[in-house]
């Protein structure tokens, strides 16, 4: 091969590598989802939290309210009724971020869209047990067998653009 063509081939190859690196640079961010269910409700499945539930909601507000990277918080989503909203109300006030009510009819579509739309950000979602299980199954099916949903449990799900998602279960 002539040196002239070899130099041209090397230049084209390097240009291709630079374009590939530039494309991948923006997609390397990891989305972090904090998935939790409502705190304890009053007897009879009431639409409001019990005293223990309000104490747990306050604990959540203190715990996650100290979030150091507030600028990375994309949103707080409530997929449920008043108990779910009440669970994250104090947290919302501490972070200065409003609660967005969402109706999730297709957990798969919601899970994929959320990970794409909020790439590199932190998202907090509070919902019921069944929907939480469905969302976790979409993001990290391997963690579903170990997952236990209920008051005081938070699932921290790391969704990298490349590689496997990881789930950490925290108790608060």
C-alpha cells in the first residue's frame, strides 16, 4: 500500500474514532431512580397515613432531603393517591421540588421513557407495591426476586447507559 493511501486511511480511521467517542460521551451518564411505596396507612387502607406513616415520611424527608446534588434531581413522581403524595410531601418541601402526579398505564413504556428522558439525573418515584414491582421488573428483573416492597424500604436503581442495572435496597 502506498504511503499516501495509508496516511489517508489512518486519518479516516482516527476521524471515525473521534466521532464515535463524541457520540458516546453524552450517553455515558447513569440515571438513578429512588423507587419507594407509600408509608403506613391508617387502619382499613385509608387514604391518609397513620402516625407511624407520618413519622416514616418525616424520616424520608430528613434522609433524602440532604441530597447533595440537588441540581441533578429531575423530579419527584407520585403514581397513586394521597398516601403516596403525603409520603414525599416533606421531602418535596425540603428539596424545593414539586410533586408530579403520573398515571402509569404501561409500566414498560414509562420505565424506558423515564430512563431516556432523565439520563444522568436522579428521579424519585412513590407508588403502590404492584406498580413498583412492575417498574423494577422493567429496569432490573434480576433484582425482582430479592425485592421486598413496603413501608420503610427504598430501592435505589442505577441505570447506566451501557452495562447492567444495579439495585440497592435501603431501609429508612
